[in-house]
């Protein structure tokens, strides 16, 4: 009888910890998605200083091609910048073939790198 009780406690214990760890994951996912997909389309959320700097680089160097109805990604949309941080990093910082005419100047590249290092969120 004692053994059965110990077993029951054991399994209840596992159940409780699985339950709480799944709660934790849910919360983490919510946090992640709210930072990445909800903030950039929510006018009530203020954009961060580093993101604002990146957006102004993109405004002057990219949207002539990557504008509305232009080459994909449409970088006039803030969410496409947030979602596309990794591709922007590859093309502007690593390969340096965007814009096609010449690489961005060092200050503009640094603005992108600073934003990415800070977490590449709309609010960074
Ligand atoms: C003169 C027009 C032009 C300008 C300016 C330009 N691009 Fe592009 N971009 C293109 C074209 C055309 C492609 C598609 C062909 C390719 O991938 O090389 C492209 C592709 C890309 C891609 C890859 C898209 C994918 O689906 O993987 C990214 C990211 C990108 N550009 C970012 C930028 C950024 C950021 C800037 C500004 C710093 C910029 N581009 C400036 C014309 C331009």
C-alpha cells in the first residue's frame, strides 16, 4: 500500500511539473509573438530608437526598389523589416550586395547591426 502511495505521488509530481512547464512555454511564445508580430502593426506601441534609425536608412536607400508594389520584401511595411531582419543582415552586412549599386556606408551598416544586436524588435 505504501509503495502505491509513493507511486501516485511520484506520477502526480511529474504531472504537475509538466503542466507548469507547458504554461511557461505558452507564456514565452506569447511574449515572442507580441514583440515580433503584434507590436509592429499596433499604432499604440511606440517604435524603438534603434528600429527608427534602421527605418530611416531603409527609407533613403531601399524603398525606391522595395516599396509598395515593388521588389519583395516591401520595406515600407515596418513588420516586413522586423520579420526580415535576418535577410537584411545577410544582404546589407554580410554579402553587402544591397543596395545593388554600392554597399551602405559604415554608419548605416552600424545602425542595422546595433538594432540586430539589441534584439531586432520593433521596440528596440
Ligand atoms: C536598385 C534597386 C534595389 C535597391 C535600392 C535595393 N534592393 Fe534589395 N533587391 C533588389 C532586387 C532586384 C532583389 C531581388 C534579386 C536579389 O535577391 O538579388 C533584391 C533582393 C533583396 C533581398 C532578398 C529578398 C529575399 O527574398 O531574400 C533583401 C533582404 C533586400 N533586397 C534588402 C534590401 C535592403 C535592406 C536595401 C537597402 C539597404 C535594398 N535591398 C536596396 C533591388 C534593390
